C-alpha cells in the first residue's frame, strides 16, 4: 500500500509539474521520493485528482494570485477584491515566497503621513486638606522654669535617685557577683562570708 503524503505536498507537486519541471527536478526541490512524485505526476497528467486534491490545488492557485496582487495592493484591498476577510488573505499568503515584497498596510502608511495627536491628560483636582484641630495654649505667665501646672487631683511623684553600686565576686561554682552600695561599711570578705552562710542555710532547708 502506497504511503500517504499531505495534501500540501500533492498540491506542490502538481504546481511544479504545471510549471514544466521534470520528475527529478521536482524530487530535488521537494525532497519527496521519486516513486511518490512520479505516481502523482502521472495521476495529474491523466486528470485523476480527488475532490480534496482539486480543492488543495485551487487553494494553492488562489494563494499565488493573492500573493501577486499583494505586491501592489494592501491586504484590505486584496480581501475586498476576492470577497474574503483580511485574516483569510493573511493565512493563504503569510508563508508565500513573495511575502517579503508585499505592500505595507494602509494604516502604517497613514501613520507616517498623519502622526498620532497628543492626548491631553485631564487635570487632577487637588485633594481637600484637613483642617488642623485647635490647640489650646497654656498660660505660662505664673510658671517658673522647670515647673508644670497640675490639674486637680494630680500629684508629682518624687524622682528615684539611683545610688552608685560596686560589685563583689562570691567565688562560687556559678561565678556569682553581688552588687552593694558603694558606701557599704562592711568589707568584701565579711559580705562574702554572710552570703555563703545564707546559701548554706537555704540548701539545708530544702534538703530537710
């Protein structure tokens, strides 16, 4: 059974055959096997084409005619001439060998002659500013520097005075450091002995 080839390939073989090319030239140009090309060329010469093959061939011829018209006409003008839409014209002629020579579209030429007008942006209205709340001004005529007027049932707490401290190491396994007032009359050894004694008492209390 002969291997089937795409309808586009059959249409190309018949098109090249109509141009007068020989079988070996068609084989070289299309890359299709010689037996397949010879079979379809013989069928074409005898007029043995199916409806699908005839439609493909007529579509190929229509694409060639449209491509020739596109050399001097825009896509819209070609579509108007053949009574089809522009997308159909583009589909048939996009891969044609003359595609690089097609005439530019109308809107591109129109843009060159008539550049786009600048669109004025609407002016934005400024946002309304919020009014600041009225700030009550305190009468400072009877006040001294550093004083604040107190309201009813308000008191001023005395400032906490931080006394300077000194550190005394306890020389235990945890490297404990005890902080005492700098004017502490006891010597460090006495403070250290009292601390160790208090620690021993607490250990005995927990053990019992």
